[in-house]
C-alpha cells in the first residue's frame, strides 16, 4: 500500500495563512479532500497523512472530522499547544480518535530558543506518554538543538519534515549533511522525503542537486526510517503532484522491492501506527 505521508488542507483566509509568500498566489484558495483524493488516485497511491497548517485546535478538530468522511485519510498530525498548562487535556480530547497520530508546531517561525523553553519540554514530556509522534518543522540551524532534544527524550518518536529545508538558513550544504548524520544517530528520529524541490525551484537546481539530499537521507536514516510525502498543495508552486512524487520513486528504482514498499508506505504505517481498512472514497459532496 502506498501512502503520501505529508500533505495539507485548508479553507483559505488571508489572515490565517500569512506564512504563504505573497508571490505564491496559486495557494490563495481552498484545498480540500475531493481535489486531493483525485490527485492521490492519479498516481496509484492509496492513503495519506494530513498535517496541520495552522496553530489551531479548531483546525485539528476539522481535520479529524474529514477523516470520518474520506477513508483515504488514515492519520492526522495536528496541533496542540505544547507550551500550555492545559496541554494534557488537549491531547486527551484528540487521542479518543485513533486517527490522531501526531503533533506538529511551526518551530521555524518561533524565536531561536523555542526548543529550549521549559514549557515546551514539559509539553513534549506529556506527548510521549500517548504514543504520538512529534513532527519537526525546523530550519538547518535548529538541527543541533533537535539532536539534543532527541537524546533527552529517547522514548519520543520524532519525524523530521522536509529534511529541515536544507536550502534555507545559515548552514552550508556540507554542514547540513554533517548535522543530519548526527541527528540520525538517535534511533527515535525518522524523516520524510518531502520538500526536496525547494519552493521557488531555482533554475540552477538539477537532478544531481536533489540526488545529494536523497543520498544523504538514505545514508543517514536508511530504508527503515524514511517516508515519501508530497507536501501538497505547497508543492504545486513548483510542479504537479505526480512530478513531485516522481523524484523519490525514480530514485528508488534501483532498490529492492522490499525497500521500495517500506519508503512508499510501509514505514509510514509503522511509524504513525496507522490502522488501514477500506480504501474506498467518500461521497464527493463531503469535501
């Protein structure tokens, strides 16, 4: 079974999506399950994991509601306020739904000390008690702090998103490679092969550039700790949904069938603890 381990939905409101660069006008609209399910089927994928795009409990509730209407949505990586004194109650509300599989916060939009805040670490300690992943949305300059975090919370499963967006930030390509290798030495850290083609896609980028990041990821994490994902609809600023997914699938062409099955779905199922049943689509009117 093939699983897109990373995508988003939203009903567009400018005030709530100010993180979208002004030039990316193609994202200034709604992106909902009906459109995505058509994309998913077009590339022969079966299931997906939808990830938060806003720091909002209401969005997490909305995403979980969509999973009841669209069986192709197998998991939600939502948001809770890990820095809140009420985080335990927020987690308990959502874990009643078995499709609530993880939490993410937009760390790279915070101040540099966010991962070191006692309130954040207290919330992370609560999270690990529920078997939920923590998805890491960071820049390369956060990799060293993230490694420390993974060492301090060995029972917590971490999932690195977008390989820390290696084309952004203050680290050189080789410094990024060294930091990713160091982070991967923690067996509780996994990674998604998402965002490999950078937003804006400089004309100077090539298959060899993308190959460098894929080579590094496989050298560091191996076939057992990597997952394919599209980052839809953000990926549409660069290319089509099939075009984005083809980079990883093409790279896997020389791998064994078992390795391809892991990266294309098996790892996502195991890491997020997905319960996979009927893959049929819902009534189209529910999107």
